[in-house]
C-alpha cells in the first residue's frame, strides 16, 4: 500500500498535469466552432482573402487577454502575410492592442513597436506603411523606440505615409524630441502637403523645445502659407509659452493683419495670452484687437493686457481707455472680461487712470445684470487691496 506521503505526491502530480492541460486549453480558446490555432492558420494560409480576413477578425476578437498566441500571430501576419490588406489590418489590430494594454496583461509592447516600425520602414505597399504609422501614433508614449523610424518616414515617397508619421509624432509628444530636426525640416518644406506640415507644427509644440521657435515663427510670418498652417504654428508657439517670447512680434502681426482669418486671429490672441508679461511688445496690436469683430479675440486681448500691469508704459492711457470702452461692449462676456482686466491691473497698472476706472466700476456695481454688478464688486475689491 502507498504511504500517505506517496498518495500526496501522486495527487500533486495529477494536479500539475490537469492545470497544465487546462492552461493549454485556455490558450487555444474556441470561437465559432473553431480553436484559435485554426483561425490563426486561416489568417496566415487561407486560400482566399475572405478566409484570411475572417481569421484576422476572429483572432482580434479573441484578443491577447484570452490567449498569449494572439499577439505573435498578428505580428507574424504583419511581417509575412502575402495580402497587403491583411498586413494593414494586422497593423491596426496591434496598434489597438498596444494602446489599450494594461500592466497586468503582459503584452509585449516592444515587440509590437518593433514590428510596426519594421513595416513602416520596409513594406512595399503604402497602405501598410500608413497603417503602421497610424498604429504607432495610437500607442503614443509606448512607441518611443519607433521615433527614429517615424522621423525617417517624414521623407516617405507616399504623401499619406508622411502625414500619418507626422501625426504619430504629434501624438507621441514630448517623447519625440529625437525627431526635432526632421520635424522642423518638414515644417519648412513648402512642397509637402499641408496636413503633414500642420501635424509637424503641433508635434514641435508638444515636444516643447525652444529650438523649434525660429521655424514655427517663420512659417507663421509667411502670409503665403495657408491660414490653417499658420494657425497651427501660432498654437504651437503658445504651447511653448515664454520659451517662444521671440515670436511675440510675429504673433502680434498675425493678430491684426487684414489677411488673417478669424481662427488665426484667435490662435494668435490665445498664444499671446500664454506668454504672460512677455507679450508686452504686442501691446499696440492688442489695443487694436480690442475692436476686433470677433468677441473671442476681444476677450482674449483684454485678458492678455491684464497680465502686463506696469509694462503698459506710454500706451497706458489709450490702453486703459480701450478697456473702459469695452465695458460697453454688446457681448456680456467681453464686458465681464473688461471689468476683470481693470481689477487685475491694479492701481499700479492703471496709474493715473485709476480714478476713471474706479468711477466706472462703481457705476457698474449698480448694473441690473447681476453678472456685471458682481464682477465690478470683485474688481473694486482688488483695487482697494492693491498697493
């Protein structure tokens, strides 16, 4: 007879066998009457494109959380499948898997990134290269090791691939700093498609390096460039904030130029607002913008001026008078912003126009519109408490 110890050993061995068998079964789940391994075989070697597409869709549906075989199968399909539509689909599937992966999923992110980068570099079909670049963009910071390949793809012969590569670098953001030089070169290349250049501008803004300011400033300043591209450059400069202080004159020119459309003017005004006290050189343009036909441009200009305080200099009187005039604006939000600007400037910023400002604000505390009266009370309290 077996001893108790012998029975325990037999029991443990049986449990290990059953658990191994269970893991094997779990790693080959059944979907629509077929095991995963059968769907993978269809994905790779199906006789028709319809069969391979069905294999791709089911493998993706099962997903890597149900089986560790899914990701390697998709990587193999991306690298080896003879159908470019399947390779494109595999790229998209891998991008989705990597972008949604959780730490506990144990997804081989680096292997996915490397496979996508390889396809971006060497696949002969533009559609596959586009899909690979788009997938890397969906991965965002997880695709940092593919930045060099994405930068190289900015020179791809296919316009769509160039655009997707620029978009991916934009999504990767600050981690794409190794592509800084290539992004600047592409941004300045007037022969490239507009959307690629727009993505490059935004990517440079998100990377956040001051080295990008000259290129962004020059493209913004060139009135021959499309308004959407110039707007992207203005927004990127605003994202850089005080690092882009040298671009203030270019932003001021875009704010007031006759050929600037409303979206460009808004972007210029918002970016100047982000410059804080460094926007002082734009004061004449900001004063003009107080009469802009667009309410958002007027409000943003008022808010920017409120940062400048003692930097108003010789423009103090006309600027304050412009703010006082804005208290009569036909748009409520602009009136409230003008009132807030007076309070934010403080007595030092208002200078010898403090008395006129207090008089107008005191009258505004009796305004029948509660939003106006309350804003005036807050502004007066600030002035009373300022040195």
